[in-house]
C-alpha cells in the first residue's frame, strides 16, 4: 500500500509538471507586448479648393469705372462691384484670393480691398488727400501706396492689409507716385519728379524698411509705367513709346519693343503681356501679345472702355 501510494504521488507530480511546461504561445497564454501599439487610422485631409486663374480689369466710361474679372485665358467677363465712382489700379494678393485697388467715390481717391468673388469690399484709407496705386507686399501682409503728405507733396506710404499702422516711406521735395512692390523682395520701384528741372519723371527704388531713394533711370525721355517681371529678376518701364527692361540697379537697360502701349502687365509665366490700347473711335481696350511682341490680339470686348488689366499670380 505504501509503495502504491508513493507511486501515485510521483505520477501526480509528473502530470502537474507537464501541464505547466511547453510553449505558452501555443497554449494561448502569452502576455501582450506593451511596446506593440496598434496603428491608428490617419484622418483624411480635405482637398483645398483651388484658387481660380483670373484676369481683373476696370471697365466703363471716363466718369464711371468698375472692376470686372474673367478667366485668365479669356472669355466672358463679370462685374465684381457696381457704383457710380471710378475704380483704378488693381494689385492681386500673392495667393490670388484678394486684390487691392484705388477708387474715387465722391471727391477723393482712397484704397479698398476685396475678395476675388466681389465680397468683403472694405475701405482702407479715409483721407481728403488722394491715396493711389496700391501694391501688395510679397508676403501679402502689407500694402504700399502713394498719398499726399503734410507738405502737400505725394509720397509713398505703407500700411497693413486692414488699413492699420500707416507710415510714411519717402520724404523730400519730390512727388513720388505709382509704387510697385517686388514679388520676391523688399524692394519697391516707383516714379518720381525729383529731377523735375528737366520736366520729366524717372524710375526710383527704395527698400520697404526705408533708407535711400535710389535713382534708376536718368534719360531725356518720360519714364513711367514701371513694374516687375513675374520672377522679380528685372524691372520694366515705359520710356516714351518703348517698353524697356533693366536690372534691379538700373543697369543693362534693354528695349524690348517699340509700341505705344499703356499699363503693361506680364502673365505669371512671362509668356504674354497685357496692355491698354486706344482705338480709333477713342475707346480703350486691353490687348495681349506674346512676350516678343508678336501675336497681338484684343482681349476684352465689353462695351465702353477697359483699362489696367492684370493676371492673378496663381495662374499656371
């Protein structure tokens, strides 16, 4: 009996040992690894609404002009605002969602801003002195414009896009007009009568932070309608009936072509130029041509006249 009891005890111990040995994974008893984090699903990122490629301009009569837009490749135009005043120069925001423009409503010109669909039109300057020719900074957070100062001379001013923090940029005895901010830097070009003794305007530049006003042209002709090539590598301007390009310091001036055009503006890819041209009947229309001066064709065909056309910078 004692032997049988001892034998049974040994068999029991062996069975217990066998039950606790072996591969725990195969038995389904493995503990979860705390370092193994199950992957999380990534939420879908909404696709942004593309900004359309548009061409903006003013249209109307010599007394009433409003802003219109059409597709950047041409087509039907639609008005963005309607009033009895006169809208003038247009400058697009770098992202193509807004533009600033000068408008005379009543007795004086002031600066306005508006979304590309015509909504949220907001007056930015409130002055009895003319505020003209606004231009966006490359970051889209500031605007340069010309306005008469305390000395009754026209000078350049800078403000935020909500009209705040206005500060005077140019000083002196000269009248400074038509500033255009570089699309890639802090340099601003403009026209000035600093050498009015010869009865002509020249092209000048100044940094947006202030400092010296640098004369870029000194020709015996009338230099105006200045602006920038889309990549900011060259400055262009009209010199009498010629369209001229030059380096940023005024050197290497090159006549692009001879044509009596007004307010030239390059397409974003620099392949075409839009400009104003007076017709034989006295009306004004916007034409486009290739950058080498070829393939000229009418671009706007509304009744009345059209002026100051400019492409959105987001056009491919």
